[in-house]
């Protein structure tokens, strides 16, 4: 639990944010200095830094060092990144950068209350909580596929970081852990695994298998809800006005069930793909002799 993973976390997050590419999409509110389409100047987004959040910055000329400082001061420190386990720090800080440190801190407190035993379990639990939050947003139907892919990708990246950390010898002297200084975002910065279970290709594959099973269950659920909705539609013409109302309610409930199953299928599918790929990667690496 040191600041050594701050730069790798920043670089990994920047891949998801588009890195040095300057985005000037006019329909994106964040690209405008007024944080609304057509309001203010169209300065765009670069290194994940948007004009809507930083209206006074020259976004086009933003350097990696400037972006790294913004990441550290605005998103890493508020969630106590230096005090979190390696890998888990990336999982939380990417969420902080994407959804804001306040939202990430709330999820961090929930994970702390679970009192999980090891970083891998914390990473998996946090990623699931993040997916649930994103699904609750009205724009999930538009951006859900990309969001699910990012959360699953970050989950896999975080597990990889934790796996690499467990193979490294700890430093002789543990550096002082920097606590978050902002009272606006109180976080359990002292959250630490009491018992670290080793991460292995098998453990990652086991989590991927759980995601695959959850995806299959969601697919079956969507099929069952669709069948129920179809049966209701077939019976509807023979029903009276009262029965029409009942059918409408039941049909709406069936459609809602289908929507929930589909989001679960999409989210679990993204997790299965990312984790299964990581398991294969780690298995291959474990067979390579140094």
C-alpha cells in the first residue's frame, strides 16, 4: 500500500479516457466550458480532462504532466489512493476519475463495511457495485455497452496489478501512508485486507466462471420473461376492458424484467470476457521461466 501504483493507475485510466486524443464532439456537454451543449466555448476533452469541469484550462495544450497532477490531486488523494491495496487502488481511482470522488467514496465505504479478506475479493465486489450504479443511470441504454466493457476491463487490470504485487518482495521499510486531506470525501483509508488470499490463474478463472454462469442465468431469465409477455399478448384480444388493464400491467412488468435481465447479461458478459482473457494471460505467464 504505497504511492508506487499511482502512475500505473493513471496510465491505465488514460487508455479508457482516450489519452492524448483531443475530443471536440459538439454533442458532448463536457466538451463545452459551460458544461452544456452550445454554452461557452468548445474546448473539448483531452487526457480525460473536460472543458466542462476545467473551463479555464487550455485543453488542446494540456500535457501529460498536467493531467497526471489533476488525477492525483482531484481524484486519487480524495479517495486515499496511497492507503489502498495495490490493484484495489486502481479499481477505486478509475471510478473516482469517471464518476467523481464523492461517488467513489460512497462505494468504498460500502466495501469497507463488508470486511472482505483479500484485495481480489474487494476488487470484484467494488466492480459489481460500480456496474449497479451505472445501470441505474438513465443513459445506460445508450452507453451501457461501453461502460460495462470499461468496468470489466478495469477489474481485470486491477486483478493483474494485485497479482504482480504479490510476487514482489516487500520493501525493507514501509513508507508512510498518505491519508486523504479533504474532509469533503471521508473514506476508510485504513481499509486493508486482514488475510490476503493468493491470486492465481485458477482463482481468476473461477471468478470468470461465476460471471459466465450469471450471464447464462440472465439470458434464461430474459427468455422466460419474453415468453410470458408473448403469452399475455396472445390472450389479450379475448379479454375485456378490465383484463386489458391487467394485461398491460403484466406486460409492462415482463418488459421491465427483460430489461433487467438484458443489463445483467451485458454486464456479466463483459466481466466473463475480461476475466477469462486475464486468466489465460496469467496462465501463460506462469509457464514462462525467468
